[in-house]
């Protein structure tokens, strides 16, 4: 181990290296491999997201309505298939399913290069939608199996931060292709996404994720089955509302700014960059309180309050007549929305994992993901038909967000939190006793 102050020692590391360690680099070797895989994966996804709509309409010849309908069908297929894929992952190991999903997505993007009508587009989109919806719970199960409980939250947070970096870099590549404007440039984005999926599958194989197994459940585990576990389902539903930040940033904010405020629409780009930078820099820090179940519940409450604060800032943005004030409220809104995103993601990771049955881990995580998938279906309508057109839409949403965040404490239950904390005490005591007796034992054997 290097000495402080010597070359390579902790004191010799520059501020940039320390920043990378604290925000992007997991502590374990397997965590770093998974983060690198996530970066490769996100590079392709960022390219695809930035250029796919133009590819489908300008190259494949589809109308806006056909693209929207096809993607909606894909979302529905993903919603219906998430839990069955999770059950399969529990049966044959999450790592194997994760690799298969990446290969499946790669093949789907290859197929995208040949679509030329709505039917072929819808079929391919639905196949990819099934795989895309299964990625969050399956990847979470892989990370949870690869690292210890103490590192799980930190690793998930840093993997997510690395993904944000990859999305941004991929979007930059797509920008150059879009400016070039040729059919081949758009095909490069789609085929490139496929190549990155194949590469990530190979990296996962070499990382050894196929050997990872989840913890077996105790033989006398009498906790209720998933269908009867109403607390878990209720928590998943509340998490779905709190995850509306996924739709508020790309849909609600630009529509509200352009149609209901005096904020220059050109500010939306810098606001999006602000969100990305904050997510990269602070994801790991916001996830730390969720190392315990009590901390995760508190994080969800803070997410609800922050999401409510975002709504009130948007309301104030539209109510003020001064451009400088509206701009200030826009910046405040994005800061609060990003804070809600970071608290919600960290809290949801911990709660979904801690309350899941070990023998049905991926199935439970997949069910928890249904709340987020459902918000992807409902939130666009809720935003465009209810929140934006009505004067009290934002204040009412603010109240609902705060109640959802606070409601997680009720669905998780104080008894569950106390039981988890009490169960941790004997383990700590036994570890301390072992440490106390180890030197004496070593002395006798010597």
C-alpha cells in the first residue's frame, strides 16, 4: 500500500482523480467492470436516442403517428413481459439473462436497419421493448449479486453516473451524424448501437456474470408471495409517481417553458446540461443515505418534497412576468428535479432490493420496475391533459408528490425497518466477538 505523500499515495492523487473515484469509479473490481460495460452500452444508446426519431421518419419513411404508435406498443409489451423475464432470470441466473438481453437488443437494432413499413417497425420495436424493459431489474440483480450489501448502493449509483456520461458522449456523436444528414449517417447510428450491445455482451461474459448467483432463501421463509405482498406493490406504485422526473424533464419542462412562460426556449439546452452534470457529480453522494432501509425511506420522502418543489417552481415560473425571475425559477426547478431524481433512484434501489425475497429477487425487482413502466405510459397524458392546461395543475401535483414520498414510510412499515435494524445487531456482535478472540486463538496455535 502506498504511503501518503509518495508517488501514487493518497496525498499524491490529484483532485480530478479523487473526483472520479468518488463519482464514477466503483470500489470493487467487478463493480468497475460493470461500470465500464455500462459506459459502452450507454454510448450506443445515446447515439440511438438522439438520432432514432429522425432515422425512422426520414430514412425508414414512417410518419410521426406510426412511430408513436409503434413505440407505445413496444412499451406495452415491455410492461407485460418484465415480470416473466425476471422469473426466468431467477431460474437460470440473472447474469445469463443479462447477456442474452444485450445480444437480443443488438440483433433488434440490426433489424431496425432494414425496416421500411409500419408492420416491420412495430414487430422489431416490440421485440426490443421486451428486452429494454427487463434491463433495469436484471442489471440491478447482477450488481447486487456481484458486490456486497455495503457496496451495492454505491456501485449502482456510480454505474448510473457512468451511464449518464455515456449518454452524453453518444449524443455528441449523433449530433455530428445528424448534421451530416445522409441516410448512411443515420444507419451508422443504428448499426453502431447494435455493435455496442454486442460488445457489452462480450464484456459481461468476460466479467464472469454468468457465475453469479443470488442468495438462497431460508428454508423456513414464510413471507408472502409476490401477488400477496401488497406492501411491496404499493411501494412500487408510489415509486412510479416519484419517478415521473423521467418524463417531466424531456416533455413537461420544454412544453411549459415554450407555451406558458417568458423563459427563452434556448435556455432548455443548458438546463438539460445542468441536469446531466448534477447527476454525474452527485449521484453517488445522494445514494449514500440509502445504505440502510431507514435511510432509503427518508430519501424517498426527500424525493417527494423535491419533486413537489419542482412543481411549485414551474408554477411560479409561469406566474411571474419578469424574464429574469422566470429564468431563475427555471434553474431552481431543474435543480430540484435533479435532486428528486437522485434521491428517488438511490432510495428505490435499496427498498426494492431489501424487501424482495432472496429466492425470487429478479422477479421482485421486475415487479418494482412496473411502477416506473406504468408512469411511462400514464405520465405523458397526465402532463399534457391535466397538469399543463389547468392553473392549479402544478400545485396539485406538488401535493401529490409530497404525499407519495411520505407514503413510502407507511408502505414499507416501521416494523419492517425496526426488524431489519435488530437483525443487523447480532451480526455485528458476532463479528466483534470473532475479532476479539482471533488474537488469542492465533497465540495458542503458534
